[in-house]
C-alpha cells in the first residue's frame, strides 16, 4: 500500500551509511517481497550522515515510490540509534529492521511472520552459519553472550539486527537523546514472547564491516554498563 491507500501492515526500517550503491537493489527486493505477500508496507531509510551521497539517492527513491520515506541525520549517531529513530516514525502494525548491506534476505522475513502468527511479538533472524570466523563473528558471539546472561525472556535464544517487532513492543521506544542505545536491549523488556528463525548470510555486495577487536570489546563493556542491571520498570515487564 502507498500513502492514502489504507493501513500500513509492515514498516521496514533500514539504517543507511555510505550504501548509495545498494539502495535501489534493496528497495526492489523489498517491493517484490511485499508484492508477493499482498501486505501493505512502508520503507523508512534512515541516513546516518553518510558521506557518499546516500541521502540524495534516498530522496530520489522516495520521489519514485510513495511508500519509501527518508530520514536524514545531521551527524553520525550509529546504527542502533538510527534504527530506533526510524522505528519512532513507523506506522506499521509490525516493523522489520534489516541491514543496508544486502547480507540479510528480506524473503526470509516470511519465516518471522509465521512465528508472529504463532504468538511471538519479537522475532530475531539468526544466521545458520556465520561464514568466516572473523572479528565480526567474534563480536556477534560476545554480544550474544551478554544477552543470554542478562535477559531471562530470551531463554537461550539469540539476537540480531534482522528483526520482526510488533507495534505493542516498539511503541515503547522513547527519544534516546544523547545516551548510548542498543536496540535489542530497548525492545526485550517489553516483549512477551521472543523467538528465533534461522536465516542465511549473503555475501556483502558493497563496502566492508567497520568491526575490529577494540570496538567489539568496547561494545561488550558498554552493554553491561548501560543495560547490565535492569531498572525496576523494565524488570516488572520482564517478569510478567
């Protein structure tokens, strides 16, 4: 559905950073997926102060397709905060977050939708095989370790940036201001039923990961510092 044609079933949030070359491919894949499902949708592309002209490409795409919307951040805020800000503008009954590098396949969101039909309100797509045992793979395992220890409602499940989120969960997101944000940690206290689906990891089409060992270690420490001890409001939601 485009603007004015009815309710939005799904909002797809894509954080964009120096990915001008992949945006048209990404939008085409999303269009084909929802054309097959028949669901109403919107795409929110959040440009995180890219330096390669990504926002100009977003503006072009939003003029061509009425259900594509662009958000431009004046300074780099990081992927997690870009996603949160995009979700705060979402209108869908459900939201999907997906990376901009085409390593996630939007077609596999159908697996998440089946889990939602079965009662889940937060579903993570986790890689069946991560591929090369590189620094990014190590960082993902480190982040996964934090979440499995910290969040009881995960029950041993994993988290990822490829997610399906009900509006009942993401509507609780608040303006983060200048504070550190990790989106999965913001969402989990509000989720009743969390689930995983196995997804494939496609080859990166353009650009390269910015992960290194120092950044992975710093992120792990920040997660424990900012989210390691639940506040009373979040704990009550986890225990319900």
